[in-house]
């Protein structure tokens, strides 16, 4: 009767030694699917964006027949390529826009906030 009153917490628990062994085990890359191989090459990130920007990216992606994630990654890659290119007119304009958007931050971790408005 006492066992019936116990609340189950969590799921199955594996032996810590087994978990350590699994993490240290070599991965058979030949057995990975195409999607698993592609997933190992990419890095997922989170950026804070406004709901309006998210909706705009989703709408544009739908119009292009692709995913919002792929369109956002493509645009970031393109913009950063120009931003980092010292000889690019587009890069110079982007760096100037960033400079104009700088607003002093009250955070101890960062010096500037960027205000896109």
C-alpha cells in the first residue's frame, strides 16, 4: 500500500557508468543518415527578434518557397560577408548603420545596445 502512494518522478535512470561509456563511444559515421550528417555540421542559435521581424521573415520565406530558418541563415550569411569586407560599399554602409544605431547600454556585459528604429 505504501508503494501506491509514492509519486513517480522522472523516467528510467541508466547507470552513470553506462552513460559515460555511451558518451565516450565512437560514432559510426557511415551509419548516419543524410539528415543526421547535415545536422552534425550545423549549429543552432537563438537570437531575440521582434514578433514583426519574425513574421516578415516567415512571409518572405513562404513567398520564396523555403523555410524561415534557411532564409534567415542565408540573409545573415550574405550580410555578414559584406559587413566583414573592408572594401565593400555595402559593408561600409552596413557598418555606418550599425554605428548610427548604437545606444549606450546600462548592462555591465555590453557597451552598446542597437536600436533599429
